[in-house]
C-alpha cells in the first residue's frame, strides 16, 4: 500500500504530494513543525504537541491553518490511512505561498503538510546498554524555543555525531554549558544525586517528552532540578541521559569518548535511568489504555444506538 499524505486540504499518495516552489518554508524556512510518536496506533502526547505548535506559530505571527479540532481529525486520519502502529507523525505549517520577498506577505494563507510513517522503536541495545554523544559549539539562532523548520545547524551537528559513531551531539554555549542535543534534551544526575536538565528559555526547545519525564518524576517523588550544567559537570556526572519524541529516554554512557558514571555503573545505564524509563513507559501505557477504553466505549454506544 502506498503512503498517504495530507497537503493543504487534500489527501494524496505520498509520491504525488507537492508544495509550490514559492512556499515560504521552501525559500525562507519560514515555518514550524512538530513530530509526534505513534505507539499501538495511538498518538503520544497529542495535545501538548498541539499546544507547542500554537506557541511556535504565535511567535512567528503565522495563523493556524485550521481549528484544533479539524487538525486532530487530519492527524489521526493520516495515521489511520498509513496503517501506522509504531512510528511518527510529521506536521509542518508555513506562512504559505507568496512572491519572494523578505517581509511578510499580506495575502498568503498558511500551508500545512502532515505525513506519517512506521518507524522502529530504539533498539534494545540503546535502551539497555546506552548511547554515546559528542559535543560541539552551539551555533544556532537565539530563539531555539521556537520549533522552526530552519534546522541546518542541527543537521550539521547530527551529521558530525553520525560520522563519529555517536547517537547524538550535545551543543555547548559560549559559557561552556550544555544547552541540548541536536534533536533531544540533555540530562545528568549530578554529584548530589539530583536529576538535572537545563531550565526552559530561548536557548533550548521545551521538549514534550522532557515535560512528561518531569511530571512522571514528580509524581514518583524523584527530584528534578531545572538549571544550567556545564560540560565539565556532565563529564563528572553520575549518569547522563537524552529524551526526545522518538527515543523517549535513553542512557548516555559516554561523552566525547569519556565513560560516564561511577564504580560498577561507569559506562553503563545507571540506577536513576533504570527507575525513570519504566515510569515513562508506564505513563504511555496508561494513556493508550485510557484512549482504547474511550474508543471502545464509543463503539459500544454506537452499536447500542443502532440495535
């Protein structure tokens, strides 16, 4: 079965889906995007992703392409038409099509693309044994809290990590502090045993999975501290981790070739990670059960009404 995409009001075979050559996303990276995880056919954290989409659009003065209710329907329909059980949804909104000029056009309508595809979950090796990261200077713009489609610095960072045989690149600001990964948020367990991730602000994107991990930890009485931490502190940390939509949470076992951790856990997934991963998995499983229960209840009501 060929993949199906949604482009500006129409569902079309993926290979036939096109946008105009004067779409401002293509010419200026004048747009924003979201990536959502799909598990068991259920879209994880849909509402927080839509909340972040709204914030990004507002920051760039781009109008919403449709109501939130309509957008929910489109997203779920794209997942359904592509028979995705485990994978992702990609959604992009640009300022639209207009004659090329730097200033905002007065008459352009926002353009939207939604795609979905199957994608394997992180490998058992990554989940259980951990991943490696490298570091490099953060050369991105000053509003990383906006989920802009202008991702060239992130692409260069991830390519350098891939070329080095690493999973991710951690970006280091001019003060020597870790901002985040090229496509993930960064975490450490510090010398006191606190779980630390950088505080929200323009220097990093507020990850939806990051927020879910913070909430899950608070519910389980796991202390989370949101503050800056330096590369030097990360290299001396008890543990390190990354979180993202596609990886959920993974242990970082080496930074720039230096094993992370202490004692028997050095260079291995540590005890805090081994506590956190099940917390998040349980949260996802509960959300899927709740959604399935609601869907089943709706189906029973329809069946009863038709009896």
